[in-house]
C-alpha cells in the first residue's frame, strides 16, 4: 500500500515540533494582553472575492482556491487583514474605539518552498482600527518589538525597518510623476534590494524611459538611513506635504525613543511592502545577520475597511510569521527544552495496590502535579527504569509491604534516596519535595 506523507509545504507537528510553536504563541499572547489587545478568530475559508484585487497580484496568484459544492468560489485565507476588516466593518459602530485586536492563526499560500517559507504557516496579527494619527504606529511597532523581546531576542538580534508610502508619493509627485507612475515605481523599489538597478526595468517596461534625474532622486531616497538624513532632504526640497509628513515621522520615532526602543528601529525607505492595500507608514522586522527572510511586516491601510463594504475606518497592523521566528530562536539557542516530563512517576504493585495508588494519583493531578504511571503490570525493576527515563524527579512506590504498613515510599530519583510517609501525608510530602 502507498504510504502517505503530508503535502509539500505542510508541516506535521510531532510533540517536539509543537512545543516550540506553543512557546511562541504563549509569549505572543502574553505581550498582546500586556498591550490591551483583545483576541478574535475567524473562519479559514473565505469567499474568493475578499482577496481579488485587494491583497495584490502576488497573493492572488498564491491562493488555494476552489468552487465548493454549492457553487461558491472560495479560498483558504492567505492572510488575516481582509477578514479582520470584514469583521470590524460589519460592527464598526458597536465597537469601542480604538479597536485593538489580535489573533494567532494558520494561513495558506501556494508559495515556492524555501527556508522559512511554507504553504501553511501561522501568524500573529495585531491591528488597531479607528486611530488616524501616528499614535497607532507607535503602539503597534512597540507591540511588534515586545513580541520578539518576550521571546528573549534583543536589539543585536533583530530590527524594524520603518518606511512610508506617503513620503514616496509626495516625493515622486513633486518630481512630476502621476499616481500610476508612482505605483509602478514603488513596485520597482519593492524589488530593488534583490535586483539592484535592474529592478527599475519593472518601471520602464510599463512607463517608458526613466530619466537620469529621476533615477538619481530615487537612489537618494533609498540612501536615507536616519531621521536627520530625511530632515536634510525635506528642508532642501521645501515642499509643504513633505514638511508636514516629517512631523509624523518625528512623532513616531520620538514616541518609540521615549519607550526606550530606538535601538530596534531604523529608517529605511527601501521597504515599501508588496501588498496592495498599504497607504502610509510601512515596516518590516528582520534578523540583524540578514540570513532570514522577513520575520514580520505591516503598515497602515486606511482604505481597506471601506473597500470591503464597511465605513471609512483608519487602520494599522502587522503580522509575525512562526517559521522564520522559530529558525531565528533556534539559531540563538532561545527555544526552551520540551517540557513534558512528569513531576512524579508512580511505581505500583499488581494487586489492590494499583487501585490504592489511583486515589492518590487522582488527588495529586487535581492539585496540578504531572503524574504518570505504567499502564500494565510490570516488575519493579522495569518500573524504576521507566521512572528514571521519564525525567521525573520523584517516584512514589506503592508495594504490598508499604500498603500493609499504611505508608508510601518516596524515592528521590537523582539521589536514589528513599523515605516512608504515611498514606494521608503523600500530597504534603510531594509538595515539600518538589518545592525544595
Ligand atoms: P506579509 O508580509 O505577507 O504580511 O506576512 C507577514 C509575515 O508572515 C512575513 O514577514 C513572514 O514572516 C510570514 N509569512 C508570509 N508568507 C509566508 C509563507 N509562505 N511561509 C511562512 N511565513 C510566511 C501580511 O500577511 C499582512 N496581512 C500583515 C498585516 C497585518 N498588515 C496589516 N495587518
């Protein structure tokens, strides 16, 4: 018979694989709660229309989509943003603003497989709706940083590159480009890091020759690496839109600085984000060594709720992926050891002892100890071997002799020392031993 494997790009989670993921999720939840975000969830299957022309060509081409038995065109969600916009839009008037929501869920993209990229992956999504000013960016970028710091990563492990599609629009429009040309140029800039100047062909193919002055101007923006670089350029250009936008930049970077986060953030206009719906500040998190693809990405998307049928509602958000995150934590030795060891292993005789032990096992489990015991009657020697291999620190021994005396033996498995305690004092003795 054929043996079955999981589909390419889909992962099985054996217990040792699931433990790190559970660790990520637990830390992310803790960070989101500390920031006052509320958790939501949504269906994995959505109507195909939700993504058409909204997420952008790249994601649209990667959809797992099909026609269901009722003739509906549906898709497995490739990202959460359209879904959360649909949900918030439907109840926008009833929700207290700002709406600060998060989720942890699986997503599906038919991607070419490579390191840190799969076809089913998990994301933490954090989004704020109803806040038009840069305070939302400050809150979200600091939450993103906290989600990574909460896992033990520091400023020499990762950083957030902050950029701004508005700044590009004002800059390129001041240079005479129309809206479509600016969009074409942003498409080229999105590929610049990978392709270098060859990326400009994306622009020239659609919009014709690129004058040298335009190229120089774009390269100049790409070379900006700090707020003072940006201030210098804006002062020189003396353009009102750019000058006003600089005030937002000062607010975002000033706020993050006041939170003690400057070391985690760098100004980098090379980030423009491939998704179609972003409208303002955009940002991505990377490992410092640059070995991995993006850890996280996000930005402002003020028009999407309305485009999907809701009211006009400003929004900012980001998502962290589990795959690159786990690779980075592994590289840095920051993944905790699998913690599935019992606290106590019960070694038990084959007769009435078993039922006597069951009562104590139930009582210990009820107060929260992890307790294991053999399912079958085994010799004591074999049971002690199992007890040691289980990783438990303590064995409780329920033999015929012990029960006849009304006691249980406690064996310290690392020291191989034993003491006898009266049956009714087992719970207290276990607690004293394990907390010592
Ligand atoms: P994204 O940049 O497409 O943004 O994905 C965010 C993160 O998800 C990436 O940085 C990466 O870590 C992870 N990721 C994406 N695709 C894959 C894949 N095929 N395999 C493994 N990991 C992957 C979004 O999804 C936006 N919806 C984020 C957002 C939320 N914007 C506003 N709110």
